């Protein structure tokens, strides 16, 4: 195959890998790295925020296709933030996947009641994370 054809094929494959934009919100840089790396390898663009205030600024700048949201964060926790986003018409339909260490059935029920689209517990299996993200984007 000619060099130009190879280059064109690489550009096409790269373009087809672009999956969507994900906002990951967690106060742990380590968790953000753990969640972001496999999603980036899947072709997603991942932007991060370490609290609800930073996340809201990112949402207002350019809304993502999906949000991963921790619960235990300083200031506004993930349940509160999810609830407030569901009340805002701009973000009411944004898929929100809560990814948290809070693993009690009552936590899951509460998270879904606050408007989460799905609820995963840490440590999350990457296969489960990717499959869940694929359900929404």
C-alpha cells in the first residue's frame, strides 16, 4: 500500500475511535488516573475535575456526553451535586454514573434516587466501567 493510503487509513481509524467526551469528577488524583486511562485507550476524551465547583465550571464551558461522579468529596458531595444537576434543564439529561466506595444497597438506591443513571462501586472493574459507559455513549 502506498504511503499516502496508509496515512489516510490511519486518519480514518483514528477518527472512528473518537467516542465522546467524559467528565470524571473525583477528589483523588489517583482515582482520576485509574478511571481515565482505560477510557482514553477506548478513544474517549476525558477531562477531570476534583470537586463539584470545578465540575460545574467544566460543564458550563463545554458539556460532556457523560459524567463519572464520586460521592465522597469535600464541599458538595456527589449525591448533592447529582441532585442539583438534575434540577438544571441544561444538564437534566446528562448521563451520570456514580463511581464510589459507598457500597451499601441503601447508598446505591439513594444515588439512583438523586438522578444517577448508573451506580458502580470501587474498586470498579474496568470491563464494567467501559461496558457501562458504552450503554450511554
